[in-house]
């Protein structure tokens, strides 16, 4: 994203939730340094193969690409805990379609750390043979991690795949983003093939009253913060 935007944007490295400053990684992950906890949302592994079964042919490389990006952010932060915030798999049987190499890649990422799979609406019945722990939600200190946002204070959720559009040099740009008002946050989708929902959608108004939140856009080199009311 170009640095010369037509709206007022500031670069940011943190997303604040309930008094906790979390590092906003350019990949779309959040890192809680105190607990060495990394959280990612909506990996949607095997979305390509899911579409192929319905006759919609997509290049079958989304799982490989997503796990590669996840490996890079894990190497960057070396977390002790990883929370995968729901919809890690695109459908209820997607884990069965993982190639042996991809399954081994997941196991390697889990090595030496606690791994928590949060159940999502796409993968509500995660199997126990994937390694790690399966949970509906997890609370650590003032923060609760769950898949679908409720608007509760201290909540970090996914599900909505927020994206924002801004004007830059006479043309518009649309990017994935974190959405946060300082008390709660919705994370961008991490998956290579995951789509997005505009933060101007009514679903966000139910979580953040009166557009009183900030979109932390994933730029080319940094994360940029812009008031949601200035996006379109």
C-alpha cells in the first residue's frame, strides 16, 4: 500500500484489546508477547479441494501456501502457544483431504508448543488426531478467544473476514484488516483463498456501535490504522 493516501492514516504495530497491546503482524496474525501467544484466524485449509468437489476448479495450492505463511510467522515470533481461531478447515471433512506432506507440516508447526484449535462454523467437529487441543473458546486474563464475535468486552474473534477500502492517489485499494475499538477485535482471515467482508457491512455495526472502531489495514510494508468511518 502506498504511503501517500488521500485519507489520514497512521502506521501501527499494535492492536489494543481490553488494555492489552498485541503486536499486529503484517501477515494478519496477532502476537501477545507476555504469553508468547500467536493467534491466527480462518485458515480455511483445503478450500480449493472443497470447491473442486463442487465443480469449481481452483489451483490446489491454498493449503500449501497458507501453511507456508503460517510457518513464516511462527518462525518470526517463536510462540509458546498458538491459537487457531476457528474455520481452520474449510469444511467438516477437509482434514481428511490433507496430503501427507501438509499433515506433516502441521505436525512440525505444533512441535514444542501448545496448539489450540478453536471450533468454527465450518469445522465444528474437529477430530482429536490433528494434534493440539480442541476448544469452543479460551480465556486468558482479560482476553477471550472465540470464532464468532459477540461484541463482548475483551473478545478477539474471527469469522467475518474484515476488509476495508480506501482511496489512494485517485484510485481505491481494498485490503484485509483487523477491526478494533480498543475493547474487542475481529481478525482478518489468514487463509490464502479466504475472501473478505467490508467493514461497512451491518455485521460490524452490531459489534462496533456507530462505526466507532479502527481498521488496521495490512499494507505492503506495514499495518496502517484508519478510522472505519473514513473507509468505504
